[in-house]
C-alpha cells in the first residue's frame, strides 16, 4: 500500500516539475472535455492522495483500510477545492479581446482616414477588447470626410461598408 502512495505522490510531483521546466508542452496532458477534469485537479488530487497516504501510514500508523479512506477523502476534497478555487475562478476571469466582423454590423465608428467615393479609407471602432482600426468603403459610393460618425452596414471580404450618420 505504501508503494502505491509513493508512486502517486511522485507522479504528481514529477508532473509539476515537468510543467515548471518545460512549460506548456505538457499542459494538454490529462486534459479532458469535462470542465472538472483539468490537469491541475487530477494531478493535485493524485499528489495529495499519495502524500496523505504516506503521512497516515507512516506517521500515524493507521491500518491500511483507514489510511486508504483518509487518503481518498483528502484526494476528493482537494479535487473539489482545486476546481472551485482555481479552475472555475480562472475560467470565469478569462476575457477574450477577439471579435467577429459580423458582430460589428450596426456599430457606430469614426472615420480616421477620409473615405473617397471610389476607394477606401479607415474607421475606428470600439470593441469589447478595445479599439480597432479597419479598412472601410462608403456603402452608397459617396465620399466621407475624416471625423465623421458612421454606421457599419455590412462587412464583406474584411472591408467595412459604412454610411454617414445624419446629425
């Protein structure tokens, strides 16, 4: 039984050392589609299962069945705590700065480079991740001067087709 605890403990410590030494190469290892089954929860529970089993059997000299029950309880508790305090917290804190062009249709922007009647200029849009400058053309073929507020009507081939907003 003691061998099992040492193996679990050393596998968990080894995984942590690999992450520290070689970084993200092993990050996807032991990663599954279920949100709770993340490397940090699995390896944390495995490491604490081993450590608590070693402590219970060697220091407190409990019977093998009691040692197994305590080690399992510690592993389950650590698994839940790691998920609640670490994984779920970081997942909800992540914020994407990305956006999709189609999400910007109907948004107001400012012309920062004049848009000629037969060409392209540039607009500045505010997105959830900040501000972005995009190539723009007039939807109706009219020229639009710098500083004009416009509305995005459509996006085609990464070009924003806009119309002036009447004051």
